[in-house]
C-alpha cells in the first residue's frame, strides 16, 4: 500500500525492467513503495530508462535512488490461463502486470518491460513498505519505533526487505544513496543518504505487525529523492 496524502505533481512514468521470472500466477515482482534506481538495457535498448528495485547485490556500488514505485508490479497468469490473460479484478486496479517474454523456441523465459508510475521528491505518502528491525525480523523485541522527524534510508541487504524504507543505518540496513543528507561514516565508506522524512510514525509493535504481514500500520513520509 502506497497512498498519496497530497497531489503529487512530480511523478514520471518509466518502465520496470525485464525480469527472468518464468512463473505466471499473478505473483509480486515489486511492491508499491519500493525504492528504484535508473538502469538501462543493452544493445538497441541501451538508451532506454528502465527502473529496477534495490535488492541483494543490485546494484553493487553506490547508486542514486530515482524514486518509489507507485504501483505493485506482478506477473501474468500463464500457469493457469493463456499468456496475456487478465483477470476481471485487474481492470481498474493500479497494479502493473508484466506479461511474458519468449525465447526463440517460443518458451517463456521471463517477463517483459512494463510501464510504471514513480513517485519523487516533495510528495507526502502513506506507506506500509518499511521495516525498523535490527537484524532479526522474526523477533518483536528487535523492532524499534518509527518516530516523527526521523530520516529513513533504503534497505538493500536481505531479499525479504528489498527496497524497503528503514530507520536503521549500518550493516546491510541501508544502501549508499545520492543525493545524501547524511555524513560520511568513515573515510572511503558509503554515505547513507536520506530517502524520506517521517511525518507520522508507529510503535515498535505496529512496525513488527506490519513487517510480519499481520495488521498493516502505515507510516506517513515526505519523500526526499
């Protein structure tokens, strides 16, 4: 869930990058509210702006955050329906459905690029795509409250937290971002740059409940990238 709290003028429609996901059951490729960076294709598509979600090992160096996905990106339903099939409940929804790509033999080898909305600096949003745990997300005691006025960063270390906002810096809990509103932690070290500012936070228990996909409690943030 990623809901705007004021009109967001600075949004831009890009394309979410192709993936190697071959299963087709309407599964989620990227959640709404996930941080993305700009990449590009190769060959004839090298000049195209393609957005990719921050995740384990991608990218390997400090990379600017481009914005946050305004839509969930999911696969089609080709394991149970013909390729390209759209469910009735998808019509009118905000989900972006990435249809299948094919190899030269006609076999499904992944998903195609799909247009997506990307939110940028200046907007105020409610989001449930965040975490505040310090290493062991299955233990409620390892979660901290998300407090108003805190700076949030982008998580890029564990697959289950890819692209999430976090108020924990260090270890694998934040990707080096640019522009940076933070201080360099050591000579030659990554700069943990600000991605969002908390306007309305949640308790540690509510942060745990949200991460565990129980009752979802949104935080309200102002985007800084």
